[in-house]
């Protein structure tokens, strides 16, 4: 083996890459962009979880300390929690506030809440959860339970004491009875993550397929020969979109089938509607790939577009971080991401059981993205050919 020959080959590779200024720039800018977004999001303080309460508790009068309202004491403990923001509600507004996302849960204290506690020495809490995010539901339930325990601990000087019920070796004076508007106790973290995984995979792989395939057509001269025929630029873009879209639809069917029947993901709503959402996102990915290929000259440059076009969508579209938890200056960027609207629609169908009439605005935005990418791809093709 000759070290000189190895060095010569290495030097040739370095010179070849350095001549491609776009690749060099993407090598530097791509990682910096991803690192910056990651640092901002990981260091961002999560938004407080809105928890509603309805306190109809009439309380009791204690001979030692006067009036005692256990419901209000629990509310005060919850208000002191840094994780929650407490919102007072009327009983007839509970379901509406849960449905529109104003609150993530509601705790209800009936009129005889304190008096029942005095009789039974047990606290039974009625907690109504929105339920579409299993992790958040567990966190809220735990925080409510801890607040009730602290409120009971502070009753020491009032002459009112909590009883204990033995459960194995544990003592549980507090019971949280949770009901769910969406989802249920059987839903786990994977059920919540599955919709965004489906969307991400559907978009990512068809983006690569379309980008590389269209780039190859250009590099082999097929595009120039097509432009010499009576076919116009819009017809070329639409033709490639339909052709590549067929493979995208097949991939969507495979992903959806595997997720639902092999991974046994819990879901509500219509499978046909799920397929429609993912298919629309896949078509968006195809058109984004066709558009990106206009800026690439080699397959290597196609890969360099991933940290520029795909990774920011993963970070900013609510895939792993809720948009409400992001810094305020990043939140508007989420609404410029096609993946955000697909994530929202898929979660609304799979976790909430919503229908077409509920999610059509998200689908309309995906269609609009498709139209915009088609127009831009046509314009870029005109620039290249002329």
C-alpha cells in the first residue's frame, strides 16, 4: 500500500468538495441550525398546564378553628404549584372548556365535599381530564393527589383529621376518580406519539424519493428532452407528482397498516380519514422534494437539505414539543410547517375521534401547501431551462 497514492486520492476528494460551495455552506449551517433549535427547545421552560376547578363546597364549622372549606384549601395548594395555572369555571362550562383546550382538566368539589370528608375520613376527588395526552393526564392526576395530601396535612390544628385506608402496606387517604373526555386509561405514551411518527415517516421518505428521482431526471437530460416536446412545465410537475405520489400512497398504506394492526396502537376515528391525512402529507412531501431538487446538483446535496427542510419541522411542528411550550418567538414558525397541520389532524382523529368536519381546516392548509410548492417548482423549472 502506498501512502502517497492514498494522500493523492484524499486530496482530490477534498478539492472536489471544496469546489462545491453550496455543500460546504450546508455542512456548516445545517448542524448549527439543528444545534441552535435543540438548545432553545431543551432549555425552554414548559408552559403551565391550565387546570380548571368548580368549587361548590359549603364547608363546615369547626369548634376549634371556625369555618373549614377543604375544597378551597386544595385549590390554594394547586395554585401554589409552579406546574399548573388554576382557572375558576362554572359547572355548565366544563365540557366546552375541555373541548376547546382552555383547560386540560377540571376538578369539581360538590357542596358536601368537606362534610363527606368529616364523616368518612377520606377524600374522594372528581377529576375530569381532557385525556388526549396520556403523559399530561398522569402529571395532572399526580399533582392533584399531592395537593390534596398537603391540604390534609395542614388540617392538624383544626381538630379535623384524615383517616387512612390500608392498601397492602400503603396508606391512601386520598382517592382520585378520573374520567376522560378523550382517550382513556388504556392510552399510553406510544399512542400519543404514534400520530406524529406516522406523519414524520410519511413525509421524510417520500421527500427523499422525490428529490433524488427528479434530480436524476435532470442530470440525465430527461427534463430537457421533455421541455422540447409540446408538454408544458405545469404538466411535467403534475405528472411527476402523480407518478411519485403512487409510491407515496403505497408507503402510506404500509405505514398505517403496520402501526394500527402490528403495533396495536389505540385509536378513535376513521381509518379512511387517517389515510386521507397521511396521503395529503405525502403529496406535500413529494412536491417539496421536487422543489428542493431544483437547488441540488448531486445526491449528496440532497442529503444536505435534510437538516434545512426536514429537521426544523421535527423540532417546530409539535412532534415532540408542544407548540405552547416553545418560546413565543418560535411559535409562529410552527404555523409555517406542513407537518404541524398533519400532526394536529392525526392527533385529533386518533386520540379524540374527530371527523372530517372538525379537521377540514388542517386538510385545507395541506392542500394549499401542495399548490404553493407546485407553483414554485414550475417557476424554478422555468428559471433553469431559460
